[in-house]
C-alpha cells in the first residue's frame, strides 16, 4: 500500500511538472478540479503495468513508455471533453538560435500538444518506473 501512494505522489508531481511546461495545457483554476485532473492522469498511468500484464506483454522501459503514452493520450482527450476548466490550446515554440543551429518558431496544434504532453509525461514516468524496478 505504501508503494501505491509513493507512485501516486510521484506521478502527481510528474504531471504537475509537465502541465507547467506546456502553455497549451490549461489546467482548471479551482483547486478541487485541479487535484482531480492530476489524480485522474496519475491513476491512468498507474494502470499501465496491470494492463500490460493482462495482455501478457513483458513490462520493460519501451512497452511501459508506449502503453502509458497511449493511455495518457486517451485520458487527455477525455479530460478535454468532460473536465470543467481543462483546455488544450495551440501552443507556440518561439525558436532557438545556437551558433551552429537555428530553429525557427512554429505553432503546435492542440492534437500535437496532447501527443507531446503525453509523450514527455510517459517518458518521465517510464524512467521512474525503470529506476524503481531496478532496486
């Protein structure tokens, strides 16, 4: 039971971190809805391992990353539809200029914002899952 709450708290922090990074992911302003959104996203990622075991797929970094990305994309679409105050908007990459490389700015559509948000969240959670499994 202690590992359940540890993983829940860790995933709450992962999703809080990734929602602050992306300007296109607008979280609810009311505290109850904000916490509920984070909990729904976290529990969605926590069902990844039992779902992979149910499908008799070996759980490793890659399968955990892919399945948690798909689950997070689906939950984000559902939250966009049903959660009050949760919005996905188009975000803008302002560009970067290095001495050897110049990246021009571009606009990210809401669908790509969801995919990128889900991929980064799943990547961080997969890293933490792999590190937790190794000890």
